[in-house]
C-alpha cells in the first residue's frame, strides 16, 4: 500500500553517459515500478514522503555507481493549478476501472464448476490490485471500490470452495484440560483447508493423540457427542480476532509454546489475512498441491500433518538457536 505523503514534491534529475543504456533502462524500470512520473528524459517526480524519497535516493546511488550524476530537488510552494497537474500524473483511476471490470466479469461467471480457474484468476487480480495500490499516492473512491469488489469476489469464491466458513464470535475463551478431551471424535467441514488442517494436526499432536476425525458435508447434521471445530456453532471456532487454530491454542494453554504461536500467525494470515508471514506462500503452495492430489480427506490430513510437523520442528530449532 502506498505510503501517505507530505505536502510538496520531489524531483530526481539524472544524467548518464550515452554508452550507459543498460543502467539507464534498469533505473527507468525501477522508477516506473514505484510509480514515479517522467516529466522528461532524466527528470522524475514523486510526492514528497519518506518512502518516495528513499526510492529516489536508492536510484540516485545506482546512477552514480554507473558513472552518472543525480540530484534530488524538493519542490515546495506549488500553486493550485500546478499541484492539480502534478496529481493528475498519478491518477490510477483508469487502472482501477480496468481491474473492476475484470472482477465483475469473474463474478458473473463464478460457478462451482469454474471455481478452480476462478481461484487462479482471482489470485492474479489480487496481485494486480496490490501493484496498483503500491503506486497510488492519492487513493480515492476508485481504490476503495476495487478493494471492496475484490474482497466480495474472494468471499464468494470461499463460499463455493468452503461452504460454512465460520463467522467470528465474541466472548472469553475458557481454559480447558486436555485430559477431558481424549479419545474423542472431532468433526469439521469436508475438503479441509489451512485452518482446519492445522487445527486437526494440533488436536492430534498436542490435545488428543487418539482423536478420530469426521469430514462433514453439512455441519448442521453433525452426529451427537462429536466435538466440532471451524464452523458456525462448533465447540472450537473463530473467536474475536482468533482463527480456530488460535482458539484451540488459547483453550488448552498452548500459547506458551512460541513455535505453535508462530504457526498460529501463519495460519491466521493464510485464513483471514493480517500481518504477512514470509513462508506463507510456500506453505500454501504445498497444501494446495496436496489438496489437488489427495481426493480423500484423511489422506490430505496425513500429508498436512507431515508438513506441520516439519514446520514445528524448524520453528523450534530457530527459536532455540536464537
């Protein structure tokens, strides 16, 4: 997301030897990727701000290392008309309009049969939105509309892929004794994804080693005496800002294990967003591959358990080394 800016503008004026075509192209591409406006050859403009000034300083150093010259020039006191002209150079409304059109086309064709292709397309649209937003120094209604439509489309796809995804409930989380939950049958929605897979791993590894799992087509028809997790009305589900995995951690006093807390942060990010976790994309890719390959949910959980075992071991080693 683009950083808020101070009033004023900054110019980067560069000059490179005519033989320096490669450095010139490298600098141009870097500045374009960060949304800098080219006023003329070698003259670039950004709204003043810590992030944009850092971009210009970095590219100025690149120019100097390549044998050229670079100057950063602050511009203050721009009149209203000139300021409007400058702002117009950073208008991203056309980019958002094209993105909004693409999102609406996807929504119009969103069906259970097309959900796999729609998921891939939606990931591309999310990347496009983030790229536009990163260079949008004056976000307005178009940015808000695109973001809301994208979230709406992602929610609609999630409803097709994982019907019954739980809504967070409020209230305190009581502390429970794992000894009272041994040898039980635990149930969640079929075709489990990150939060359900991680929760099932946590249950089997740390709460109920003899746990058995049921994969429900309709959580409302769950058998009596089973323990539900990660669906509306389940014993263990989203509470406040916690996803089901984090609720289980809190319920059974497992939050004092920093490796489990790190896994919880990863599961939270992959399930509902929030603070990014560097390895999240890799974990998601592995789980997605397992989910496509394993049509049986028990087999899928077996694959996921190996992954989460390895993650837990790695995090534990990292934390002990630190």
